[in-house]
C-alpha cells in the first residue's frame, strides 16, 4: 500500500481529499491527513477505511519527520511560505512532493539536487497557477504544431460568486483568503507587453486600467492587470511574443469602487493606526478624509469619490462604512486589517451560496498567412460551501497529478511545472469528465 501524506485540510483541500479517497481502494493508497484540528480531518475523511486522521504541528520538523519518512508522496497544502522547509525534508528523505503554489527562488534552487535524486517536486498545479498553465499550453502547443506563430496571449482568472448567489451591490463575496483580496496588486508594478511595447502600471493606477471581457451565458467582466505577466513568456515558450498580459476578473463596477479604497489609503498594510481597537467604521474612514468641522463624513466621502466617476455612494453605505456605533475592536491594526474586518462581515458566503471560478484565454496568431483568434473559456460553479469551485479547481488537478506520479506516468524529474503534454493532457482530459470544461471559439480576423 502506497502512503500519501497530505499536510493541511483547509477549505481548498476538501475536494482533493474526496478525490484521493474515491481512488484509494482501486489504487491501494492510504491517505494520511494532518491538520491542527483532528475533528476537521475526521469529518472530511468520513470514516473511510483508507483514510487516517492525524493532528500535529506540521511546521515542526521533529513532529512531521516520522510521517514524512513513511510517505511515498507528500502533498503540502500549507501556506506557501512553508513549502520550502517541507521540500528540503522531502529531498533528504527522497520523497515526491506536490504543492499548488508558485515556485519560489528557494524552491527553484533545489532543482538540480531533486533531479539527481530522481524525484518529482511538482509546483503550480492548482487553479491559478496550475489550470491556467495547462489549458494555455495545450492551445499553444497545438498552434505551434500546425506551424502557427502566436502574436498575442491574454489570460484572465477570477474567483467570484455564482449568479444565483450574487445578492449584494458589489457583485462579490469572498471565495478565498480575504486578506489576499484586500492586498491584491500591491508589492510592485504590474508589468506586461502590448504589441512590442512594455507597459508598467503602479498600484495607484491598476484599478483604473481595465479590460472588458464577456463570457457567453455569464455576462460582462472587468479585468485588471496582475503584477507580473512578463515572466510567463519563458514559462510558455513565448519569449518573442509581441503581447503578453495576465489579469484578474471582477464584475463591472467593482474595480472602480475598490479604487476609492486604494486612493484614500484604506488598503495600506504598513502603518499601525493609533487607538485602532476603539475605531468604528465611521471614525476609521474619517481618519483618511480631510478635516472639516461641519461637513458630514458622507459628504466628504462623496467628494473623494467624484474624481473617479462615482456619484452614488450606496455601495459604500451598504458596507456599513458610516456606522458610528460599532467598535471594530482590532488592536494594533493596519488600515488593510480593519478594512478586511468590515468586508468579511458583508461579503460572506451565506449557507446555500455557491462560488464561481472563471478563466479566459485569448490568443491571436498567424497561420498560413491568415490572422486568427482563439478564445478559450471555463466557468465552474461550486457544488456547495465545502466543494466550492475554488476547492474543485485546486483539488482536482492536485489529485490527478498525485495519481499520475504514483502510477509512474510522469517521466520528468526535478522542480517541475505542469507545462508539458505528458502532464497537462491526462489532467485536462480527466477534468472534463469531472465537469471542468474549457470551451473554445476560433475565427479568422482582419
């Protein structure tokens, strides 16, 4: 019996656990799941005979070492910053490893040693990154095999709320880490290339520069630029491509209103606010507005919105920003932390709500002297609040990859991404059977 050790049983691991258990008997696997909450693990394993619930501190090397020794494959669903320590242990113990996170510089440095050890360290095998790589590379390789020249590639992804659960004026609810949503696009300039011209967008401008995207059956979306699009030229083998852009999707109007928070400084995560535990939403927003002895906060807020084309502040009122009674109670908090607390209370997925994952790729290319265009789109809705679209589109690729590794179907060794056909074809084919389907529109263009 082969042992799979899964570190972390949070929301994004729910569908992964189900997938591995569904295939455990036929493949003679034992799934050992570690989390700080033993009750959570037991609930997700559901008394399956091939599932073992464990609870210890996976961040403590001494506590995890014995379990790592006994594993045939390790899957780390821990926060990304902890993957490298797990990876070093797996290298020493000669264990295959899967993480859904971006390859860090430290992880990349292990590549030669991992290859020499005959191991697979598969990274970026979730949804974004992961499903984006695989679905894009299948089309890129197909165009190249026909002799085509790719001249433009734009890719967008968004974790959103399903239409039937879209019940608030922001058309948004948290479907993944709220902190990451509040801090989105910070930490450097967004950079991409557009028809051979390099473009750079500072954080203060990201939510103003929007692309318009439509998905048949699901309406219109706005796309704002991700921080780094340029590195994907090398990942996808498109070093000389004239246009390369990656973005995040939101419903129309969201980014315009979010930009007000950005411009006023309410997403700042560096400065601790004085006396933050006694702030109400009203005193919080007023702290970022000009002093005026007589003007109400609402009027000052309206004045702050007007330069960005907003003349109706009802979306902000709905958030409770002008509530002067409720103390937020966060000690030594930054503006971003306080804003997150306000939003979490309003953008919560209610019982029965479903989330939605939308991914869109757009290609322009030349083939036999003709200009052509392909749009590939995928929309996946959550089943419920456990098997969400986010959980499925992260968990299924990780689970299928685990199966391929344990069945010996991946020949490459080293620190890998799922960008080769031997990886992406079987994963994408099985994903279609599981309801994660990309639909393509192709046409000639002038």
